[in-house]
């Protein structure tokens, strides 16, 4: 996943980053994670790395190891894009319209696999689907599986609420994207409708 930013990103970024170079590498093999002697870089949400400032000693080894120049050292601490998850509920650059999430083809396939749906190329149609995270894809799949097992005893919203009761709060924006997918897929004619 990559956040493609437009001009003026620094104005809305809580870390005053000029650009979001962070590719949110796989946490198990991210160069910044393995280079940090204090273990200060951690996975704040699935696929999103953040800096634990209480642990960071500002040595800069993470910045040196990052092949994308995504980490800067300011005031003795490492700063990198964490999609604002350590500060806000959603990325400020995306909420303001100054950036958008771009998925690689491999990431798109992983999302479709998490949903349990077939992924195929079709050059005749352009489908504008809302961005959905891997976490949301798995939640969506679980909601669909539970709804199917309950055979219509509950509404989609009640199934999501039950899942939320078990797992913890699901953000409003995530619920909206999940409901969009459900509506398009199960109540209409798929994403093309």
C-alpha cells in the first residue's frame, strides 16, 4: 500500500511530513523494524508501522535502513507516516483530499482473497471501488459468513453490531465501507451497479 500525496501535505500532517514515502513494509521484514535497536517501530494496525516515541532514542538507524527515505529524525526522535493512527481515527492527508491510497496489484489480489472472491481483469469496464483495508476485507468476509449461517434471522447491521460487541469498536468509516460492499454485492448487481 502506498499513499500518493499531492502538494501541501505538510499542512495537514500531524508530523509535518513533506511526503508520505512510507510503503508500510511487511512488519516481519521491514528494514526499519530490524534496524531499530530499541524495538521502537511496531505494527499499530495491520500493515501499518508506527514509532513508539517512549522507546525511540533517535539514533537514526531506522532512517538509514529505510530504502524509501520515509523516516526523518527530529528533536531526537524518529518520525514516519503511520497513517495518523497514533493520533487520529483516519489519515488526515486522505481525509483532506491531499492524498489517496494506491494498492499494488498484489495487494488488490490479497484483499480479494481475504474476501473469498475471484479476482479477474476486465479491460471493458472501469470500476471505481472504495478503498478497503485488509482488516475491513476480513471483517466483511466474517460478516457475510455469519449472516449466511444465521439464514436471515438478523439484519446486516445487527450482524456487524454483534461482531463489534465481540471484537471491539469498528470505526464508522469502516462500517460505511463494509455496508457499501454488502449493498452492492448482495442487494444490487455487484460493484458495476
